[in-house]
C-alpha cells in the first residue's frame, strides 16, 4: 500500500450490457459494473478510462469522529 494521497488507474470498458458497462481494472482485470450514466459521455466498448482516486482527509476525519461518537453513545447505553 502506498502513502500517496492520490492514485491514478486505468480501466477498459470490456462490454456494455443494456445500461450497464462492465469495466476491467488493472492487470488483474478486476471487474466492476457501473451504469452508463455514471461514465463520461461517449463511453463505449473498448474505451480506456483514466481514473483518479484522491484521499479526502477532511471527510475521512468526519467519518471517524462520527464513528467514535456512536461508540461512546453505545457505551453509555450499555447496562452495567
């Protein structure tokens, strides 16, 4: 696992089945199904899509804070 805040990846549109595109990611060809509406206009079979994953530290921290608060509420409700 990398410590980078961004990760770039490519996927190929393997096929389109109705309103669903089947994408293959990386050398392992990990399969992901997405609706055509979620993809860039003009996406078709054999298209190569560039993806950029960016770590959102602010939202990550908000989610962690929310989880911690929920755990604390549950601890207070627990009968002793």
